[in-house]
């Protein structure tokens, strides 16, 4: 489990496509401090298994489903990626509950400076995810825990504070890019519960 509080910006060293899936190698420093072979790590919000650890890098294998559902297949050498290690039981939950299970991708529309180094980010979200999004609710965008500030006709808006802009890869995106979206898992549980109650109510 993660919190959506990015620890480090890593740099893609390589992305090698394979017959089924791909292998990603990322250069980094801080997250390697206690990373072990087989440890989980979130890369742009996708929970991956770290293998082939080096002094300044790690690798991870990407399944076909990961490539289909996320933007990791769009990466190339030199791309910046958001990195976060799993939550420790003794850590504060500063963001929100993030599983690293990406629900889909949104379309990056714009990132506009609104003053005092604050930014306004707009994304187009796929229709199938819209029902999980609410005003002032939580969402993970490329693994970053953010609060929905506006939601109109499948266009989502969030404020990006200076620290988030400086510490994440959001500033590197351009219009049309895909970004990873993970909706609040609580919304999905509530939906299933309500469907069950409706089913039993009809019996």
C-alpha cells in the first residue's frame, strides 16, 4: 500500500519491449536505501516488483496488462518517473490509500500557472471512471495523491502546489500525454456494496 506522496523523481534508463510485456530500468538514489530484491515500488503510481538492483538503479518487469492499462509503455530513456516505496506501519498516512493498481489513463489537457508558483492541472478522464470521482475527493495521478477541485463533463481539475510541481514529473507532460489514474478504492467498495443491496432488495 502507498500514500501518493512522491519520494523521488527517477530517470528511465531503458524500456525494452519483449514478446509479452517489457522490462523497465530506472535510475534513482533515495528509494534504493532499503529496497530489496522482490520489494514493491510504485512507478508513476503502478505497483511493480523491483529486481536486478544496482548501486544507482533497479529493474522491473511489466506485464501486458500493465502496459495496456497504464502509461508505462509510453516511457523512453530519459523520461522522469515518480517513485514511492510502500507505506511502513509506523508512517503517517499523509496522502490517501493508494494501492498501485491503476484503473486507467486520462488525457493531459493543460497545466497553467495561476500565480505564486501554483498551477492548475486539467485532465480528461475516461467515462468508465467518472462515477468514482467526486468534488473534493481523492485521486492518484501518476501516483500523486491529489484532491479533485473541479469536475465538469469528464474534465477534472486539480491545483498543483509548488512542492508537488517541483518534486514530481507533472511539469514534463504536454497536451495529449496519457497519465495514470487510480480512483479511491473506497468508492469502488461502496459501489459494489450498493449493487449487492439492490440485488437482495429485489428478491
